[in-house]
C-alpha cells in the first residue's frame, strides 16, 4: 500500500495491468504498450479536433479508429485478457498511419518509430519483429520519397541514394533494438528464474517449518502432560508401565519426523559414494532389518530373487533408505499377519525391485501427488501409526539421483505395489 501511494499518476498508468504475480517479461510488455497508448492518444485527440475544425472527415474517421484501438488496448491491460490482440492493434494502427500519411501527407509516418519501439517488446519471435520493422521502415522511406517534388525527373541512382540515406539509419536502429532486447530479455529470464527458485525454496522451507511445528507439537505435548501426571500422583506399577509406553510411542513419533527431515536434507544435498554391488545379494543383507520392522505386526516379509545377477552402481546407504521407507510404508498400511513380497527382476538396462503389500491401498485421487513433498498424502496406518508424507518424496529424490524411476500401482482395499528401477551397471 505504501509503495502504491508513492506512485505518481504517470507511473500508475504505466503499471495498469501489472499484478504481484505478473512475470518480468509480461511486465515489460505492459509497460511498453501503456507508454505507447500514453504517447499516441493525445496526438490522435489533437489531430481529431484539428480535422473536425477543417471539415476533414476521413482523416477524422482515421483518428476515431486510432482512439478506438487505444481504448481497446487499455481495456486489455486492465482486464488482463486477450493479450494476443495487442499485436493486431499495433499492426492496425500502423496500417491506419500508413493510409493517412499517404493520402494527406501529414507526416504521420514518424509515428512508425514509436511503433517499431513497441514492437520490439510485443513480438516474441525475432524474425517476426524483423519482418514487421523492415516492412514499416520501407514504407517510411517510400512515404518520405513521395514528398520529394519532381521525383520522376530525378536520376534513378539519386533516388536510390536518397532512399538508402533514410533506410540505413532505420536499419541500424532496428538491429540495435533487437540486440539490446536479446541481452535485456536474457538477463530478465535469468532474474525471473532465480526469483522463482528463491520463492520455491522459501515456500519449501515454510512448509517444512510448518510441518515441524504442527507434527512435533502433539508428541511433545503428550510427553510433557504424561510427565506431569507421573509427578503429581502416586501411580501403580501397571499405570506407570502404561504411561511409559505412551511416552515411548510419542517420542518414537517425534523421532520418525526428525529422521524424515534429516533424510530429506541429506537426499537433496549429499552426493554419496557409489559402489558396484549385486542387488540380490545386497537385499539379502538388508533382509533382517526388513523382518525386524514387520515383526511388531506379525507380518511376513518374503523376498523372491531374480535368477539372473543384477549388478548396479549405487550409494548403498541411500538405496537402503529407499527400501527401508518402502517396507516401513508397506508394514504401516498392512493388516497384522499379512505378507509383504519383495520381488527382483531384470529389464533391458534396468534392475527392478517390486515391493508388494496387501494392505488398504491408496485412493486414486491421492496417487498423482504421492511422491510430492507435503503432497497432502499423509495418512495413518492400520494400527494408528503416524505418517508425515515425506518418505516417498525422499525415495523419489534418491532414485532419480541414481538415474532411475519409482512408480506405484494401487487399488484401494486390495494393496499397493511400488516399482523401483535402477540402471544396470
């Protein structure tokens, strides 16, 4: 609000159609076209008055058409719609100026310079701009030559020389504008990309902090409340055991969130050491950890190994983190005494790991953003286990850093399969 109050009327007019989310490039186009309207409208109004005084109705009609074009352009700026019509308006105004200048010799061709200046911003493709600008420059030269008395009696070389004297400065003007536009827009694109990355980083940081603040509050409050109860009352051994169990559950929930945050940070910043391993052998070494995770819910973990060897170049710790997250998820969303199957196979150029559970599945509407960080896919497990929605995002980042892919197939109520593909060495 303070910045808006400091703007003078001229600046306010130039900013018409510019909003907080308007890109840098579009902002420059709005500025240029609004400046074009601001400069061109007074001349059109003044010409209209003079033409009406002198009963010159056709040029007055041309002025009315020009003013209508300016009003339409201003409406486009205000509404932010039909922006592609700005080029149509510019070309129409150029054509009107050409007709009026040719018929009445009113020096309207000098407006072409302003139109060429506006065109450098409005045309996306350089060759479109060059065609428009060169054509306009040639018409300018033709109109100026037509003012020369007894042109037909001059030698052809002199006519050509006179035309070149006018055309060459215009050509240099056109090319100079194109050169500076290229440099200027290149810097603008870089600045806009940097700004978008900063906004994304800030948004991600705010969302992480929001998650920490929201999801850590509950377990820490539980621990604090239970601790106060245990201090204020003489409790039986059975009650103490129950409270200790509640404290352990709350602290485990907080620890899981902290681990997810640390894993996310490591997966985005760390470039680990990669080693050549045989994937089937590596999975067999990880199997005891998988079995331990599933034991609490009496779930069986069954690994079905590919008969062929699967040599891969991986960061062992990080791929273990992927598998641990997938198995933990499978356990979380499976019922007690069910089965989780880890199956390896070989595709051309890829080793494939499929982690299958027979749990509650994933609703279709949540499958699209299940790998997004904080993609609103947080769900509680079948035993009330907390989920923070970060584990699969971490898996995706790690797998993609290994030049692989991770995908999901799921049907609600029937189970889920995650496929991890890693390039064969």
